[in-house]
């Protein structure tokens, strides 16, 4: 075991502890009297314990495999004690135990069995103890006031004690890799998981942790330069400790709490402003005498020599109307050409909807785009008349015809056409242009007519 690595990991954790403590002191002694994003851990449950069980494997999701070709899943168990420093961060002391197994029953990539002096191994993970920093990734929830599920990640360092036992390939006999005791080795756990809040006291914890060891002793066999590793997938329960009525700090939603406190502060300020307005009522009355403008022409009544001026009338400094300039209006005559009618007719012919719906099919967009360009370019008005065949009830057909006309209007408005220039009307089955007794006739009756003017 590399003692220098253990020393550096210990120093790093010791250096972080004052930082966490300082962060709590600054929060709890905040000078802001009205709005506090976090009032300190004393109002929450911060301690918790957890128990879990799951699967131990001598491999990790990242970092390759062990020194044997086929790993086996074995039962594992664990427990932990956790202290929540902040709503998004905690320190957790973990214990994990169980068994790790693998053998060489699987062929290698060249479809040949692995040549090894050992056919299998079984390692008793007597104990592993680690201190981890746990980060709640989804603590702040802008959709719900109370979180019910969170995603977390963890990283830390610790020591594992284990005893490997190997089986020789030649004699099929087992022996202890280290008969004189337990191997103790540095481990670096890196994990992630999901946590579900069942109540204010109990959480469901689902997680997966990869353990990177500082040596190649876990399976009792030195093969290649890679160090051994193992993983633990688990499910368990977490029990929050503390007085009844206090919420768990890890589920605290600072976004919702801040919103409520800001609303309370706004109400307090509004009350203070109302009181100030009442105290200044006399001063306001005196000011009104000098600033009152009954006719709204911008000149106070005190100086207005022409009171009662109509609204929106331009006046001089004495409040008297200014001579209105004479503006000659030139009427622009809009001519609807054959090309314009062709564009509209083409749009009618290409207009298609989803069956029994008001959703326009994409193949109709290009023709409607040309109609939108025409309306904007010539500032034309458009009437949209929706019609249906006689299949279905009158009420539904009338609503469907109106919805389709409105759907076309919404599309054109979305392309920049002035909504006031378009009228959308539904007539249902009342104005057929062909017989409803044939499929071809009913097809013609299902239409939206365009009229430009």
C-alpha cells in the first residue's frame, strides 16, 4: 500500500473540513435580516444512517476487468453514517463487506482459454471503510416546492481489508494468498445513485459505487500493469435522525423558500409604503393643487388659460390649442391581378388537413407561404370560409370547419400577416358545392375557401 497516497488524501480531507465549517458559520450569521437563502442546519435533520444490500463484482463500469476472464456476482452488504453539511453536500462514512469471485471459464478474444496458473479466486471482503463527499446534483427544483427524487454523486477515500483464496489450475486445490493475515489497501470509491423520499424519516437509496484499489492484490494474482478494482450495486433504506417536524436538509428547496420569503418581504414593503402615503396625504393635496391637469393637455389648471381642451389636442404653453396642420391623404388603389388570384387558387387546391383534425399537412406550407407574402406585400384583406361534408353531427362539423379556418389564419399570422386583415368563419355542412352522396362530392365539400379583397 502506498503510504504517500494515504497521507495526501488525509491532508486533502482535513483541509476541506474548515472550509465546510466556515461556509456554515457565514450562512447562520448572515447580516441580511429579511431574506435568507439558507438559515442554517439547526432547522433541519442533518444526521442520517443507512443500511443496504446488493451485488459485489470484481470489475468496474470504467477501467476494464480483473485478472480472470469471467467475473461472478456475489452478495454484498453495507451501512453508512451521513452528516449533511449543506443542502447540496454531505460527508458520509461508509462500510461495505461481502465476497468477490471470478474464474477463467470464459475464452479470450482469440477464442482460446487463458493460460494461467490459477483457475479461479474467491476474496472475502472482510470490511471496507471510507469517507466520502456526497453531492446532490438535482437539489434545486424549480418545478416543485418539495423534491421527491434526487440524483447524487460521491467521491472519497478509505481502506479495505480482504483475504483472497486461489484455486490452482493443475491440482484444483485452493490456498490462501496471504495465510498470515488480512491485506489492507487504499481504496478510492467513486459512485452515483438515485434517492427517493418516502417520508420525512425514510428514503429509498439506489446506488452504484466503483472502488479503485492501490494495488494488484484483490484477486491474489499479478498479471499486467493494471491495478485491481471492484464495484457494488445496492438498494437500501436511509433513516433521518432528528426531532419530529424538522425536514431533511438534503431535500431542502432553496428556490421555493427564497420565493416565499421574497413575497413576504414585498408584502411588508407594500404595507410600509401605504402607511407613508397616508402620512403624506396633506402634502400630496397641496401638490395636487399645482399639478392638477383636468383636461390632460400637459398644462396644469393653475396655468391653463384654455381649460376643457379635448384629449390628445396639441396645445401651447398656456394650454390653448395649436392650429392643426392640413394633411392631404393619398389613397392607394390596390389592384388584384390574375397572378394574385392564381396564387390564392393554388393555395386552396394544395390545402390538406389531417383526417378529422385541424392540423395542416406540411405539403400545404409552400402554397400558404406565397399567400402570406401576397397579403403582406399588397396589404390585402382575406376571408377564410371553412366547410365540411355531412358526415358526423352538425355541431362537430361546424366546430371543425371553424377550427380549420382558424388554423389557416394562425399559420398566416405566424408568417407575419396582420391578424386584423384576416377573418376566419366556419359554415360546417350548410354550404355544399357538390353532392354528399358520393366520396368525390364529399371530398369537394371538405374545403377552406380564400377570398381576397
